[in-house]
C-alpha cells in the first residue's frame, strides 16, 4: 500500500493571548459639524497671528498691526478670527493667571502657549467646547476644565468679586468711534466711480483734505468688499493718506520711500504719480518685505521697485540715486497716536508700561528717527522730504525736527507748510514750528505728525532777497525813531532771522 503524499502545511500563526481580537465594527470617528470645523481652524489662525503679535511686541518691533495681520488674504474667516484674537488679548493676563493657578500645563503645551491661550478663552469665556474630537489642544483642556474653573473661582475670591462678568469688566477698554476711511487707488479706479459703487449700499462722501479719500460711517465693514479685495481701493486712515499728498510727487519723478512696509503710503505715491516715474521702496525687515510686495502687486503699482535694504546703508552719493527728487520718511515710532486703532492697548508691553521704560524706549526711537532724517537730508538731488510719525510725543516730533534744522539749513532746506488750511500745527517749542502739522487723538480721532522740508531753489533765493529789501529800508527808518519804536524793530529783526528757516509771510 502506497502512502499518499501531502503538501506541507504552513506554520499556523502564533496567537498572542494578551492581544485583543479586532473589533468587528470599526470605531466611529467623531465628525465635526460645519460650525465646529470653522471654530477649529479659526482658533489655529488666531493662534498663529497671536504668536506673531506677541513675538513682535516682545522685541518692540511689530511685523504689522493686529488688523493688518488678521485681514491679510491668507486668513479665511476674518471676522471670527479678529474677534477671538482681540478677546484673547484683552483677557490675556487673566488667562495666564488661570493657567498658572491651575498648573495644568506640561512642557509640551507650554511650547504651544498661543494656541493654549486661545482655547482657554473659548472654554471659559467664549464658545463652550464640548467635543473632544476637535483637536488635541481642545481635548487636553476640556479634560481639565474643572481645574481651570477652580482656578478662576480662586481668582474671583482673591480679587473680591462675586461674578465672572464683574471680573471681566475690569479688563474692558474703550472703543474708538471714528469714521471709516477708504483711499481710492486711481491706478485702477477713478473717485467718481468708487463713490457711485459704494453709494449703492451705504452713505459715502469725499474727504475735505485728501482728494482721493472717501469717508464712511464708523460701523461700516468693507474688508470683504470686491473693490477692497481687488486693490481698487485701500482701507487707509486719513492721517496716513496725508503724508504722501504732503510730499507732492509729480508724474515722472524719482521718489524714495525710506521705511515702506506695509506699503499703503508707497502705492499712494504711485497713484499720485499716475504710475509714471520711479519709486524705490526700502524695507529692512524680511517678513515685512513680503507684505510690501503683496501690497504693490495688489495695487498694480508697476513703477515701484522694492528693495530689501536698510535705508541708512544707502550712500547718498551713489549715482543710482542722482536723480532722486523726493523722500518719504515714516520711520518706526511709538505708535502712540494710533494705539487705540492699532489695538496696541491690548499688547502686554502697553499694559506693563512703566514711566522709566517708556522714556528709555522713546529716547531710543528718537535717536533713530533723527539719524534717519539727517540721512534723508544728505541726498544732494532731493528737493522735498516729508518726515511723519503716528506719535503724539514731542520727543519724536518737534524735538527731532529741531535737532536737524542746522543740517537742513546747511543743505539748503527750509520748513514748508503742508495743508495750510488745517488748524492744528506744531507745538510752539522753536521758531518755525507753526509750519509743522499735528493731528490730535481727541479732535481728529488719531494722533499724527508731518514735517515738510523743501529745498530752496535759485528762484526762491531771488524772491527772498527782493522780499527782504523793503524790510531793511523799514529798519533804517525805525532806527531814527525814539526808543518807543524799538519793539517793532525787534520784531522785524526776528522776521529777517527766521527767513532763513522758512518762507514766512508777514
């Protein structure tokens, strides 16, 4: 009897007694609703911007204002992100105190502190996050919600308030109620067409000082309007729009914008020049260069050349700049005039300000501003220079201008009067300060400063000489009078002396 051959069998799989058999039905993933999904991404967009804001504030060199960062094209849900970011910043010191008191964070989450701040605000004061499927940060904090609420209760006792609403009211800041301004980009759209288009949905009127500026009621939100998103108009404040107009560049000129980013003033110059001539836009900060390039592209300003360069490193004698006729200098400043609009009052540096540290910072800023203005005054071919700041401090404004006057006079410059019809002028701290322009945070809803330097031409010199001849004859006549005539004589002497500083009409 022959034995039947059988095929060798494969080794049976080893069974691990500790391993659980696979479930017959797969575990269901937690699906987010549309609202939860939107909130999830909104928190992460807000956290990303918060990181940029806090890092810039710690270095005292912001990449851009909070509004500019939120309303950039990359942010999808702008309104919700803006509201969440502002609320988190408003209560940031309280949120930090809650997290410290609860001691719930480990090293992993401390490295993502901005997202933790955002989520903590939402859990305690904003949206009541109940779904743990929305994200790991949300899961982590929702599981520790009781600890966070316990820490909040301890703070209520410590601050001697009974309700959370009463505690939050201590962190409230006043809102700035001011008109909305929109500057028409005349490279793409004329003012009449803009007024007609906006007039279909809201009240709009032309500004009385800046020709291409439109004024809207305070509550109007135009961030998503097609004319804004396609660069036909720019959301730009009145004071900011006045700087380029004060410089008065003509089509065909070569102009330099010394501290350009984010670029609103740069493209305004291009608009005033009808896209003709050349604008050199300088910016030192790499991140802000990208922002500047985006603004220039959006505006369609083809006559702008963006340079990633420090303005102070440019040699005034460089032949490249031999045909330069005007410089706009709007350097880094304290931002004290637009702090409320920029929401700087929400930043930690503003809340933790002390007198000594503030003075030190202002002194340091003023030293840089003076250096930059002196550099601008050193370009041989330049005929017009605007120095502007969004500061209310004398040390950054009148004091800087006064300190450079000897160099300005030596190089043939004198102070001129931008917007003569505007009522508020410079502080009377030196002779000629009446030529300076100041906007008041209360009267004008923002603080701003403009100084205009104009180089005297040969024709100006002849005009000045002919103007002073009758004054000299009057002085000779006055010398023959009695002592009672000495007061007019002294005044006329001052006039003659001050004619070196500015074109003054008496």
